């Protein structure tokens, strides 16, 4: 039975808080306990609130985000909680009842020291409905839905020898979406991961995962295996490779599919730069419930400057129907992000991203330019003011709805207590 809306999210948070309150006062004082409330308010102007090429509407959006950060560290368990309530008011009434939550809660219980553990977590946030495009940085709501993922995982860590570590256990994952177009699901996962230390810098890893996925439209059984080495050839520089297969068995006419999987990469650290090169094939979590296989290649270069950092990145991804083995979409991406200190209490950010999407079924493509810039001024103890500007430009010769521009200006203030 699928859990009701938000029940698991607030259940886990309540359990964490009640666990703390049930402890003796001397136990709380002996542990590391921190509770930091905060309040952020912002005013945004957008000239295209619904991101349309026709009938553009502007609006002023007032947001208030009261929140808190809690951390509790003790010999037997750790709790971490980040929470914000996001209240939104649209001055011209373009949208109503758009309030939402942001939750990141984690708990780690040491049931038997260094052997038996229990991890619980809950993440509530807005996500893009389209797995090929992340729109959460471009808009507050367009083509998005609220998502809640609650996880409970008991597991064992065994060390048969000084060089071998085996981690095995069970993982229950409840994924809920607010938008009825998205498919909520429950996953029951059994896993075993093995790491063998060939030398202090060379490891061999292997694993197997079995998943039963119960969704509204189907039941899926998935088997995943992997095997590969990891070698640290220099300080903070390593190379890794894993290969395996994904076998999916459906309870309907879709039958069985077998797809290869891999994950490989290299990270090299220079004096003031870090370079990353990676590739992977994996099952992609599509909110609309379509079985999607994602093949990705990415490269990045992070340069540390005297008063900031600059990151260059590029990637290429393919999204295929895992059942029909048909290529559906491609995505090319490139750009940079930077953070820099202008004055002692004044910091700036600037980023530019170019993305090129193709829809293989429509023989169509879409270009996107995204500019993200901002200033943050620390005006006092735990108080900051921010001003940011974002520009989004979509264009497509064939897809009419992919032709629009958006300008957003955001002024915000934040106080931590």
C-alpha cells in the first residue's frame, strides 16, 4: 500500500525529534547537538511566469522560507535535518497554492558496533517531470512536480579478512509524486557489495542488486551486477571502472530486457586544478514511469583562483527506451560557472550554459542558453543580502512550445539565528 502524501516525510522527521526528546538530559548534553533556525525572504520579477512563446504574463513573486538545520551526533546514532517551508505569493494572481517544502533528513543508527546498522532518510523537493531536462533552476514550477523519497535500510558490514569488506542488506524506497502525470512507486531492494584491497591504493569492487518495483502501472523485477577496479595512482588522483548488466523482467507483455551497464572515470588533481572525465550507463529514474536507459559522457575542469573558482564542463547524454531499445533523446551541454570575491564581504557568481536537445522521434531539436549571475553581500553576523539575474532562451524550428525567453530578477535577504 502506497503511503499517503507527505506521511513518510513528516513521520521520519517526527521520529528523529521524538527520539531526541526521549533521551535523558545528560545524554543530550554529552552528545553534539546543534539547532540553527533561519529565515529567508525574497522578491522576484519575471517577465514570462508560464514560460510561453505567446500570451506572455509577468508577475511579482514574494517568497518566505522559514527553516532550520539540526545536527545530533552521539555514540549510537546520528541525525541530520534540513527543512524549509516555501511560501509563495504571486502579486498578479497568476498562480495560487504554490507553497511547498524542502526536506533533507538523514539518520544513521549503530545497532551493533561496526557490524549492524540502520539508515533512514527522507528527501522532499521539486523535480523536473522531463528526465532529459532539469528545469528547477529556470522556473519555480513549470514542468515540475513535488517529489518525496523516503528510505529505510538495515544492513550488515562484514570483514572476513583485513583486506575484504562486505556490505549486504535491504533497502525500502517509497517514491511519491504530487503531479498525477508522474508515477509513484515502491522499491524493495536486496543488495550485496564487496570491496577487496589488493594494495593500499588498488581496490577491486563487485556487487549484485535485486529490486522489486511496485508502481501504479506495472511490477518490475530488476537484477543488476557490476565488477571493476579502483586505483589511486597519486594523491587525490584515481581511476575506476565497473562493468555489468541490467536484467529487467516485467509482469506484462513487455517481457524481459537485458542491457549492459558501466561506470568509469578518472580524476586527476593538479596544484590548482582538478580534472574529471567519466562515462556511465544506468537506469534513469523517469517521473512519468517510462523505462529509460541513460548513457552519459562528461568532462569537467575546476580551477582554483586566488579569490575564487572557475568550473568548465561539457557532457553528452542519450536517453533510450529500455524495453523497445529505441533512442528517444540526445542532450549536449557545455558551459562554465564561477565564484569570485569582489570585496571582503561581497561575492559574485556568473555562469553560462548552452544545451542542445534532440527528439529523435520528431526529428526535431531545441537550443537553450541559460545565464545565471548574482551578488551576495554579508552585512553582519549571519545576515546576507543577494541580488541575482537569470536569463533563459529556448529556440526550436519545429517544436513551437520551445520558443520563448524569460528574464528573472531576484532580491533576497537571509538571517540565521
